[in-house]
């Protein structure tokens, strides 16, 4: 029996199972509900979802009896349901965050502003936060980490998502004293920068996905977001804006994502990038370097590669199925699986997918207006680029051509959103001038 399983069972015997509050019952949220039902010592106590029937369907799919699923409109009603061994469903995120019987919450909403509001409310009520919402993390993750520390709770990225899986490999290599040359993922879907939801409705239906979410993967936005999250958690940089994204196969990674001087494509070591080459997806990888003759001899003998660069690959990531592990570890060990460093490293900015007219109000990530694009934070600051997490509901001030950056000069973010307000304060602290902000 693993240590984690033993500790979960021991805690359940003494204090009851770890009780999770879940925000969002889409594809990822439904997976989490089902997976938690199969795990020892942990349970879903409540689900918050505007579409309450979707939450009920997820609970039924996970094997919960219909009579054990109850609607709850307040924190006290959620607590009462949990105490009775029921699973509560609510459309009120604040009620979920305030429920006293919830130990840890998971944000699976995918919306930067909603995720921010929910995380802050949960922290205020003494709950650990597992942020599956990477869009929120790359926008104001450093702020959320500090707020969690003030509240005495854990703020963590989610196990199973590519960033956390990549961090596992990075930690492994660094504990062995190896130098990280590159780290990243294989892109899972065909890459089409100008992908539009209308083109992917049939595929999305067949895969039980929202077309917008599918396009967020296809147009590269999700890859850019995830690589920025890794950079911001490690200090690794973006080698070139947008990254290289070579068609390097599993066997070629250690020959391609290395310095140009050694026959590769990199200008610098210590970067994040992705590959569209065969055999890498759905895995994550690192390229490491070691120069000691004895270590080289052993690595070569073990058929890891020819050296001095070697690729180490985890050939899978279980996305939402692994997320409950972060919730369990946050409660048991009081430490995160992944959190941002204390300074800005990289940025996912917004790039126009089509010509945008002055006066337009922008839609969501994965729709028709813009896509994500990764670059170093200093480069994004110099360009006055708009962070991707602030693009939704932003107003276009002047015409923007397809392929151009969205900037603070050609559009203005929605200042009514708390994520915009917090990001502005972060930018001021970082010494960045944001037009329209108070000096």
C-alpha cells in the first residue's frame, strides 16, 4: 500500500474522508467527480455549477444514488447535506466556498475571473485551493499564492495537467544534479492557429467536449498557457516568442531542443517549449545535460541516449483523473504540488485570430477573436501586450489586423472584473506602466 493511500485511510478513520468542493461540472469536472468516487479516504462533498443538471448527471455517472444528491442554496444547507452523507449541488460558488464541511476546493471552471473570485472566497474561509484553471494562474498566480499564505492555506496547481507532470520530471532531474536544457510537452491535437469553433462542432460532440474548449487546444492557446505556467513555476524562459514547436519525434528531442552550437534550434539553455513530433504526445518531457564521464557512460549504457543531452519522457498525463491527488496532498501535507515563483517570468498574451474592428467586445479564449501566444514577461511588457487572461470582454479601441498583438494601446480590458484589477496592481508592483492606471 502506498504511503498516500495509507494516510488517506488513517485520516478517514480518525476524522472522516477528505471532503472536496468542486467548481465546474464540464468535461474535467465530471471526470473529477467520477475519479474521486473510486478513491479511498476522499469524497466530493459539493459541486457548484450554474447548470445544476450537469452536476447531477456527473454525480449519477459516478455512482451516487439519486436520493443521495440534494440541492443546496446556502453554506449551511451544504454542510447539512454532507453531515447526512449526501452530495450537495449548488449554483452558488460563494456558498460552496463558505461551507464549513469542505476541506479543499478544486476550480475546474476555466474562467480567469470566476476562478479568481472563487479562490479568494475559498481562502477567506480557510480552504485549500487546487487551481485546475491554468488561465487564472498564469494571470495572477503570484497574487493568489501570497493570499493563500496570508490565510494559512495551500494554493496549488493541479496534478495530472501537463505543467505539474513536467515539474515532476524537472524535480527528479534536478535532485540528481542534472541541468535542465528544455522542458515541455507534446501537443495532443493538430495545430491550427486560426481554428474556429464552427469547424470543430462535430468533433467536439464526438469527444464530449465544448467546441470552444476543443479550439483552445487546437489553436495552440492551451499549449502556450501551459508552457507559461511551467516557466512561471520554475524560472525557465521562452527561447523565442511563440516558442519553436519543432516536429521533433520522441527520439529526436535530445538532438533538436538543444543549443544551436550543438546542432539544435535553441538560442539558450533552460527553456520551455513543445513538440508536434510523432510519439511525444500525450506525454511531457525534459531534455537534460550531464558532462561527467561516469554518468555519461551509465546513461548511454542504459540506452537513455547518446549524450551529452538526454530526453526523459513521461509518456502520459491523466489530466483530471490525477487532480484529486493534489487535493489530498494539500490537506495531508500542507504543501503545493506546483506554485508560481515570486517574480514574473513569462506571459501568455493575446494575438488576433481575425481582423477586429474598433468598438468590438471580445469573446472567450477558444472562440473567434484571439488566441494565446507565449513570450517572456519582459518582452510582453516592452510590447505593452495584453495578458490572455484579461482579453475576455475587453473593448477594441482601434482596428487590429489578424496576427497582431492585442495591446493596452489598441484595446482596454474590462476593469469591472476583479482579475483585471488585481493584475493591474501586480503590474504596478512589477514596475510596469499600464495606460489608464493610477500612478
